[in-house]
């Protein structure tokens, strides 16, 4: 008797939970054909960073149709010629927390070679006036489609949550300046400041149908550095009359390798990569200068600062050792970079529990951090607002298996061959993101 009295509410609870889970699945299946159409439309019409005009207008229009109050053209860039195509959709639904969901809007100057029927044919001129092909090679089209699918489900499920939902479309993620441009444009004073900020990013190295999460530092900060090594040029046959910047540059590249290997703690990840080296015009001329471009990655700000100081010291030291006069010392220019992505551990663990219930324990995996970077972290205001980004698996499971076991090629992000499997990826993205918001705003 006692047993059955306890048992009945349990059955009802389990039944109710399953019914809810099932209804979410049913709603997603119902919407999948239109989501696929949206995805293919977005995929075929990519726009470069700082030029996301049509993409932003489309996303804003869709949010408006769903009943969001939408503001457009948010974002102030340092280059005043660029328009900020950021957008914010707000849906107020009673008291409770404010949750921000972010998608990116931009694509990359990559010529698509996937061969899918909806492949991009888009060509445009870049800032330098050079014609480039454009492709959603980072999957931001998957993100936008999941974002809109999530927005739709949440408007239909308003009786299950309470609070303020902010759906934010961010421009210029690939150039690392879009999030800051929106914050600089009074994002958190013109619109409600969030209690939580969440985003997803597709991941080719993870099977479609799965999500991944990384508590704490998940992605590194990225800093771009330009180095101009100045020498004294002359005839290639008379090195004694010159100060050869090519040799100095070669020594600099080698000497820089000691920063991570000898100066930095092995427990603090850091990367120094020289990605570009240009100097000289022909065989027998010692040039006046050589230009290098570097990227520096780190999680901790103190590590980043130390690495930057070491670069400057080494570059100037090598040049001085070569006898380059002080007035021709190298010029080291550090550009505005991107901060690290720090996943609030409490928030991501909470969401991981939700994902396990929604997608099954086996479809939620903890992943190692990576040294790639992303500007989503800025929305946390230096970790003052709990924020987290989770990974969305995007590749055929058999291909991921072959890549892991035999090293078979698996096109990664930014590859001309990156082709996420749309249906299961969108299904999982919408389910995970919707479940996450419902958890954070549950009644
Ligand atoms: Zn990217
Ligand atoms: Zn991306």
C-alpha cells in the first residue's frame, strides 16, 4: 500500500518528463524541413565580416515574426567606415533571469569545394579590393539556423519558462572585433544585462548528434603582432657593406621558439607562431627590411603579457647583436586581439547535466581545451557574467572514427571542404540550446 502510494507519483513524474522530452523532439521534427531550407539559404549566401547586411536583416526579420522586439545595426567598430550589423531580439516573459543566446553572422574568404548542391558561389571584393570567394566555412550558418529554431521553440513553450530572453546576432566574429563592437555600442545599457550568456559552436572532430563541453578555459586569447626588421640593404655580392635583415629574421624566428620552450611554465599553455615572413625582391639584392606576422595564444592574461614582452626583447636583442644601428631597430606592433573563452564551471556543469538528460549520457562528452580563439568571452565582461560556449558535433560518425583510428582526412573549421551534416546537427543544436535555456529560466 505504502509502496504503491509512493510509486504512483513517480510514474506520473517519469511520464510527464518523457512527454515533455517527446514533445520537444516532435516539435523539432516538425520544424526540421523549414530549418533545413533556412540552413541551405544561409549557406548559399555568405557574407564577409563587417558586411553581414543581408544576413543580419534576415535573422532580425525571422525574430520579429516570432514576436521578439528587435533592434538592428548595433556595433561600433574602431574603423568608423564599417557598419555594425549586430542585432538584438528581446522577449520578456515575466520575472526571472535574463539569458543571452548568441549566434555569429559572418563567413570567410574561402572558395567552397564541398560539392554540396547548396554550395556557395558567392564572390565579392575584400577590403583590399581583391576579388575573393565567400563561404560559411566555420558553420555560422548552422549556428544561425539552430538559434532561430531555438527562438521558435521557446516562443511556443512560453508557459515553461519565465524571465527575459535575449537572442543576439553578432557580426565580425572571424575578425575578433564584433563582440567588442556591440559592447562598445552600449549593449548592456540599451538592453537588459544578462545573468547568463550561452553560445554553441560546431565541431568537425565530434560526431553529429553529440555535444561537447570544456569547463574553465576552453579557448585561448589570440594576439596579432607585426614585426618590421630593418637592416641596411645593398648588393648581394657585398654583405660586408650591409646589415642583412633576412639573416636577422631567420635568427629571430628560431630564437622566438625559446619563449614557450624555455621561458614559459609548461603548465601554462602558450603558442608563438610566425605565420608570415616577407622580404626582398630578387637573388642578388640584400633588402632593407623583412616583415613578419605572428599569432600568440595563451589562456592567462599574465602569460600573454609575458610572451609579448619576450618577443619584443628577443627581436630587438637579435637585431642589436647583428649590429643593426639603434635608429634602425625593429618595430614591433601589437594589434588588438581576442580574449580567452572561459566557460563558467558551475554553469557548464549544470548545462552538461541538462544535455545528458536531453540527448543521452553517451552523447555528451567532456573535451580538452584548444588554442583556437573566439570573441564570445567578451560578453562575460571578464568573467563577471557566467558565460559558456559548448561544442556541437557536426561530422558523420564513420568519418570521425576513421580520422581518429587511421588519420584519414577530416575537413576542419575554415576548410574549403568543411560540410557539416545538416539534419542531425541542427536537430541536436536546437534540442541542446532549447533545453539549456529552459533549464536556466525554468518556472
Ligand atoms: Zn571561424
Ligand atoms: Zn566560428
